């Protein structure tokens, strides 16, 4: 499948990566950064994986299903962690991550 067929998921991956990067940065500025450690860790993992999968899809990787499966798992874990926090940046990140997890699951199937 050519990368034109992946434009929707590529956009979703990019939005998720951006949300995670914004959440990561905002979490580091929270007063009680210690309670944000897991959120920060998952934000970083998720942003990196989404960025990698976005690039891999654009270059026509033969590992679409495998990478999308891993990305879906990471996005879901990040989204569920972010949902635990009331901060606006965490809630926006959770929404983006869970949407991305759904899109990635479709590719992994």
C-alpha cells in the first residue's frame, strides 16, 4: 500500500506526537512534578513511537502491522495514564492518544 493510503493515520500520529510533546513539557512545569513521572515517561515513549511510525509509513515500511500494533499499545497506555490527571494538557493528550490507538489498531489488524 502506498503512503497516500495512510494519510489519515499519518495525520493522527502527528497530532498525537504533538499532544504528547506539549503534555511532556507542561508536566515538567507542574508544581508536583514527582506525581507526573509516569505521565512524562509515557508521553516521551508515545511521542517517539508516533514519530517513528509516521516516518515509517511515509517511506513505505513493510512492517506496518507490527509497528502499528506496538504503537497502539503505547498510545493506549499513555492515554490511560494521562486520563488520571485533571490538567487540561493531560486530558487533551489522553484524547489524542486514545484516538491514535484506535487508528493504529485498524492498521495492525
